[in-house]
């Protein structure tokens, strides 16, 4: 990353080419092996090979080629711009390959939707099973054991309201008395009636 920043700085004429001199041998070899497929002129190729592999200075090449040093530096800078642009493209492609492709996004979304549906269906089955068990439990209980007498409920309501009822109806476990009079009571009533009739007849005779 630091090497790339140095090359970019030189390509933008922000620093002298000596700042990236240690990188030029590797770049020159890669260019000759066609690993850096950029189009350079004959002079640009000569500058890259001479400076990068032969470690010759721009001043020496200026005398040998018969061109001003400033012109050679300008040509060399243009060559480095092309190389830096190629490096930047390769870096972006490599970064893009690490990211998920657009085709994989719909697949992931579809799978997420399927998982949500499965969870909803599972929760629905659990709730239905729980409700069924509750219904079975309620139906198995004898609800008569838990009924409350109306009088008890009325008394409880009265206590809550602060007004107790004057009378409370309490069920008795004894059998109700027979509406017909007993035999002794009937005989006693008959004797009393006969005695009363006797006294009445006696008065009439007198």
C-alpha cells in the first residue's frame, strides 16, 4: 500500500523519481515479461530498462540519446502514469473479487425468506399442539367440584360491598319433613274432636 502511494505521488509530479527508485527494477522486469501490459514508446521503454535494470541516471541517458533531461523526465513520468493506472485497475479488480457478486444477493434473500416461513410454521404448530393439550386437560376435569353455590356468591358479594345480608339460606343435609301429618297427631286430633262432640250433646240434653 505504501509502495502504491509512492508511485501515485510520483505520477502526479508531487515527488522526485528518486523516491520510487527501489521499485523500478521490479517494475522493469515485470514489463519485459509482459506482466504489465501497457503501451510504451521506444524511448519510454529504453528509459525504464536503463534506469530500472541498468541503474543509469537521467543525465547519462540525456547525453547518450541527445535529448534534454527535462524531456526525458517528462517521458518517464508519462510511462509511470500508465503503469500506476494499470496497478490501480488490478487492485480494484482484486478488491471486487473479494466482495459477493450481485447474482448471489437474490439467493441469500430468498433463503432468508424461506427461513422466516419455516419459523412461522413451526411456531404455528407449537401453538396448535399447546391449545389441543389445554383443551384435553380442561375436558378431563370435573367442573362440578369447582362450582360455587349462588348463596355463597351472594354473601361474598355482600361482604365486598360492606353490606351483609340479614338472612342466609343454608342448605340442609336432612330430608324435608313430610307434608302429611303423622299417625299419632291424626289420632290425637280425632280424640279431641270426639270429646268436643260429647260435651256438646250433654249440654243439649240438659
